[in-house]
C-alpha cells in the first residue's frame, strides 16, 4: 500500500464515516466504535434516522428492480458506500440472473476494500466491479467507469445517486457535475436519486435537522444538509420523471414493508427516477 493510500486509510478509520454510520444504522458490521458512538448520538436527537436508512435502502432496491424490468442491464452506483443488505448486483441478479453489470464507486478506501472483498466472495467479477473515485472527479470518474470494460456507452445505463447529494453543500455545486454525468448517459438511461428533505411546515424537525447538520459538518468526513423540493427536482433537469414523480421515499412504487408506509412525510426523504429521452 502506498504512503498516500495508507494515510487515507488511517484518516478514514479515525474519523466518523457517513458510510459506516449508514452501515451501522442498517445493522451492518462494517463500522467502528467511533461510528457507533456518533450514530447513537444522532439517534438520540432524531430516532427516525434508522428508519430513514431502511426506507432509503428499500427505495434503492425498488429502483433497481424497476430499471431491470425496463430492460436496463448496466448500473453505475456513485457513492455506493459499504456493502450491506440488498446490494445493487444482488437485487439486479434476482430479476435478471447473469445479465446485469454493476460498477460501484466510492471515495473512501475502506468502502472500496469491503466492496472488493464482497464481490470476490459473492459475485461474478466479470460483471461487477468496485473502483475508488469521487463524484466530483467528473470526466476522470466516467473514464474510469468505462475503463472497467463493463459499461457500453451505446446502451442505457442506470445511474444511482442514492442518499449522496445531501452530503454536498451548495458551494460545491453538485448540480454542475451531475449535469456532466446526465450528458454522458445514452438515450433510454435512468437516473435514480434520493435526498433528505424536511417539510417546511415541520418546524420541530427543522430545528433538529439544524443540529444534525452541524454535527455531521463538524465531526464526519462529509457535511450533511437537506434541500428544498425545487432544488432536488433540478437534479433531474433534461430528464423525464417516471411515475409517480418526485415523492416521499415510501411513496415511490411501494412494495413490501416500509417503516413509514402509514406516514410517508416522516421519512424526511424525497426520491425519484427519471428517464433520458
């Protein structure tokens, strides 16, 4: 391991990681004491965040199934995080065994290392790959995706940005980078994303959200912030939202159990899938 990679790994282990916190909330085992302590603090502030993680993961599975049912066989999952229950390749292979290809992308060394181990043990390495890259790499990231040899630029791709963009504050201008990826998608491709959103009328949750945002910004490897519905909708510019549009997490083509099925607003997350004409 090179010195720079070793330094990145050490920094990742010693600082709270949003990916490992998410894994802990989902009941995974790829996390450390520093992540567990932080997660428990956040749960005391807003107990719903564990259910948000579960609802968000359920949306990912439904979006992947929808994509496969629409004939999409290529997936690019940016900000994939740590492998946990219901990974993209597992869901896709349930619907179309042996047909789908997935490229997982994360900028945290530990996440990629665990993903590589998972894929070596449980997946077909000829169809699924994990690479180390950052959403903001733009052209470099897309080139590395194509260099895997798994993604055909002429065929539709499902681009997954699930629970990712709310870790990018306004000054980072994620919409600009996302526009680049949207432009690279072939016609018929899909973009699936979810994002934290708090109903403006929910003043109590807004106050708690501000505390959570401050805590994530000060203590983790990624700041976190909700966005207005209009801002989230703008991430789909140039694409056609499929039914039911941009909705609360459990409302997007509901199937199976969801912790917020009876009260979707409490999910504090919006989700949607859009098609490129």
